[in-house]
C-alpha cells in the first residue's frame, strides 16, 4: 500500500486533504488517522472517500481540529481494521546540473 499527499485546501470551515492511494487493499481503507507522536493513545479518526481510481479525499471539520490539543501528530491511513500506512509527500524539483543542463529530482 502507498498513499501520496496531493493537495489540501479549506472551504466553508472544512479542511480537504486529497490523496492518491495505490495497492491491493484500496477498498479496505477504513479512515484517516491522526496520532499524537508523544502519546500513541491519543488518536483521532476521520472518514475518507476513495473512488475507483484510488483518488481519496478526507474532509475534516475545522471545529474538530480545534478540539485537538497542541502537539506534533503523524497522519496515517488505516486499512483492514488495524494496519496503517504513512502518507508520503512526493517532492519534485527541477535544478541545473553541473553542466548547465536541466535536471529533475523526485523524492
């Protein structure tokens, strides 16, 4: 399973997180999970909708985010009830090589 962050935007006091999801268990993704890095017992679950192409959107109401105490959080997708995958951010950058050519770096 692989989940890649695509975009985030806010509209009508709701935060939308767009993801591309790949793998064998796309139909078994349960939710988006936000977990405190310092206290693994503190976690928050949010619904995610995924289409047949693996494009997913999680919608989080701003009032629910305001209820989460200050800390550092990791974000996962939970699938098959208890398995988790991290959400990756694909960084693409163009740069000039030593020989003044155009290069591309994908992380």
